[in-house]
C-alpha cells in the first residue's frame, strides 16, 4: 500500500517500521542520547508508559498535544521496552505489551480508514476481509480467553472462519500484543541497564507494591490445602508431576514471591538441584515467554491435585480466591 504517514501520526503507532526509522535518525548512540536533555525527556516518557501499563484503569491521549517531538515520543516507547527488559519480569513485559496494543487500538478506532488499513496490513491483517482461514484464525486467537473466540463457537465454512462486526479490531489489538511480547525481553547491554537502574528500581518497587495491595503480605498459613499438600510433598521428597510443580510455582509467583524464594521452597526437597530448579521456576514464572496464572480448582481436580478440601474450598473456585478469603478471615479475627 503506497501511503506516507504524517510525523504526527507515527507516535500513535511506534511499533511500525516507519516510526522506528524516524526515531533512529535522531538516536545514533543510546548512551549519548541518554546523556542529553532529549534522552532525559524520552526516559521520563518511557517511565510514564511502564507505570501506565501497571495501572488497572487505562487512559490514553494523543501525545502530540504535549508538544513533544514525534521522534522523542517514539524513543520513549523504545526505552520503555528497554526498561522492562532490564527488569526481566515476564509479567511486566506482558503488561507493557498489552498496554501498547490497547493504546494503538484506541487510536485506530477513530483513525482515517486508509491509515487504519495500512497499520493493520503492516502486522499482517487485512481489514477488508469478512473471514479468515482456520489456521490463521487459530494462530491469532490462541491466547484470547473469551469463550466466543473458541472455534466451536464460530461460524466455520469451507475452511474459513466468519468474522462478526468488531472482530477485526480485537484481532488487530491481539496481533500487536503478540508481536510485542515475542520481541521482548530485548538483549540490553549490562552497562545500559546499570545506567537505568534508578528508574528500573522505582518501577520494580511500584510493581511489588501493587502485588502487596492485591494479595498483602505472603502468609503460608492462608495457602489452600492443595498448595500446602504439594509443598509438603516436596519436603518429603516426593517426585511431583509437571502440573504439580506448575501449580506451586505459578501460585507463589502470583501472590508475590520472587523466583529465589520460590526456589527455596523446592530446596526443602532431599534431591534439590539448584540449576534445574531455577530454570524450571523462571520458566513457569513467565520468563519463558508467557505470563502464567495458577490453575483453577477444576483443573486441579482434573489432575488429581485437589486434596484435603475444607469448608472454605466450598466457597471458591480458584486457589487464589481461597487465599484472599482465608487472609480476610484471619484479618477479621485479629
């Protein structure tokens, strides 16, 4: 498609090749760029982006109204990716990717049709189609959780999936998210990460604070019976199934325990192997490429991991819900 995007449009879609080329013309050396006032401005915008990604309520605005030069706004996007890559937390990477995808989708909703079509084509989606081949459709919706995206709930005809009004917008947003997730973490030189340490520490502290606000201080006495049983099995030297290890690790990671502390739980086992354990824990915690959530009670039952049910179990359908409820009960009792 033969179209030239105005420089005021490019910051809305900083992941485009054209946007990155604009920024690259003004940023030859990252170290030199960070040393100047434009770099300081871009870094501040980068921090704002990551903090916005952590927020539960997303609000978007056209940054051109802030009189920030387009190339520096795009550089802020690039530095935001650098920041989360230096931190190395997969959940933070996923949240930034989701934020950027939702931000682009917000602008595309009122964009000129030609520009909208150009952006969509740049990521491999044709906005003019009313159907997708089954294979293409399945690849796009793999991580979309709403039941309406399941193939059994779609109108499939002659190897193609019929699209409803509004589906393309959702698919564009998801495609952007997946592309950005796959690109991160970036390989950032250690010197750059050290230079950005004051900012990354601030972001990491904010992220940890959010976890504490959601789940509070970690209390093992509030863990659900299934998780306690798995931890006990580890201590006794029982060889857990992959799902058992996944359940423990994803649960502990979600309630705020870092990878080292999680590995220390497995260190209770008589045959503890630190290298093997750290690899598994980091992968399940999300550094393998996907942010995982703990399995639900139904899944735990399916894999034979739902044991020692108590009265609180009857009131919930997820181990995390049990944990929150149990902590609230203990808090009320003093």
